[in-house]
C-alpha cells in the first residue's frame, strides 16, 4: 500500500474534537474547598472561612479531616467546639452535561452527606468544570465561657482545738 494515498485527516479531526470537549472530560478531583462555618452559641453564623486542600487520588483521609477540624478550632482566639461535618459531592458524565437544560436539574448526581463518624471520604470522578463545587463544610460553635474566672474559696476547719460539750 502506498503511504501517499493514506488519509490521516481523521487524526486532525479527532484532535479538534478533543479541544472542543476538553472541559467535559471526566477526571478525579485533585483539590477540594473547605468552608469553616463559625457560629455563636445560639447557632447564628458569625464568620465563614475558606481553604483549599489537595486530595490524594480523589480521597480525603480521616487523619487529614481531623487535622482540618483541629486547625479550624485554633484559628481564632475564641474557643470553638466541633459540631458537624457536611460534604457536598457532585458526579456526572459528559453526556449529562451536554444534555443539560433548564428542566433537567435533577439529572446531575449530587449528594449532601452529614458525616456522623469521621472516616475517609472518596470524591467521584466528574467533569472537570464541576470540581470546585465539591466542598466540605465544617461547623464549629463558639463555647459560652464566662469572662470572669470562677473563684472558689477554700474553707478549712481546725479539728484539734474543737471541744465537745458533755452534760
């Protein structure tokens, strides 16, 4: 077969299609947003802080999560206690994105999960443009500590000089 007569135009067409569909390629997320939500003792939101954390193969380990919670407690001078962790995950295929319309909001695979026990969290592979939507929310509540130190007065009785009265 003669090499001059072979048609390699399909390679160029394939490269052009890949360039057009690049935002719709599914990938495992490499980083995730962490939102620390600081509340008052009455659960009113006082402040929100955002941080970005790198993932290992789309996974947030239990020890990394514990470290994040501990660092969230120590960022402010006030005392906060850990309340809950929520995770928002989104996973979808490129076909779902291309078929997406105003009436098909329910087609996307989204989950809001409350972590009752701290454990490893695996984020699903999804279209690259949705990676920044995957989020961990850490809820911290301000503890109601009194501003004054509690002083307890210690009282001692001297029992050696104590006499009992007899009739």
